[in-house]
C-alpha cells in the first residue's frame, strides 16, 4: 500500500530503507546515500537513493529532522518537500527522492553517507468538489508542473 524502495541506479550502494525512531514516531528517518559538501549560503540536492510508493490519495511529506539546524547549520529551504504518488517510477529519475539542503552558516558543511537529514510522513489528502487537473501525466521532478 505504501513504503520505500531503492531507486534505479542506487542498488549497488547497499542502502537501508527508512525506519521510524520509536513506536510512536510519525516520521521515517531519511538519510543521504552519498557524501555531500555544501558551501556557505548554498542550496544543494541531497540524494537519498530512495523512492516512495503510496495510494493515489496520499502524499509523502518530507520535513527536516529537528537536529538538522542545530547540529549542522542546515535547513530545508522549502520547509516541507512534497512527494506525490505519481512521482514514483517517473521516466526522468525513477522517482528518486532528493532533499534540498540550505547551508545558512558562514562555514562549509560536509555530511557523510548515512547522515539522517529528513523525516518522511505519509498523509492522506482530499480534493475540492470542483477539482481540475492541469496535466494528466507527470513530466519529471522538481517544478515539473510549471
């Protein structure tokens, strides 16, 4: 019904699927699949090597881990990433999830593979009575609907 898989091209990295930190945790911890380096003030895409599948009326919301600003001086610039159900398996990148990271410090930040940077929460959503769809098919990832 919903879950995480390893995206195409990342199978060789021996990645673990996200897990919740405790029985009552809402979010699944999402980690980097490779080392990254972020210059002061820069925004980079942090690769996770994961993709998420879910029902048509669900979305995966990706939030920064609460320790990200305090420990690393980083945040997610769009505050929450939205992974739609039709992002899964798209032809551009197989639905691989990337997390935007902004270094708001005056020092470079390097994070090793396996650093937990975000948490994903699956959520059901509703549509308006007069719902209209702009596009029948998804064409890629970030900003793909215009």
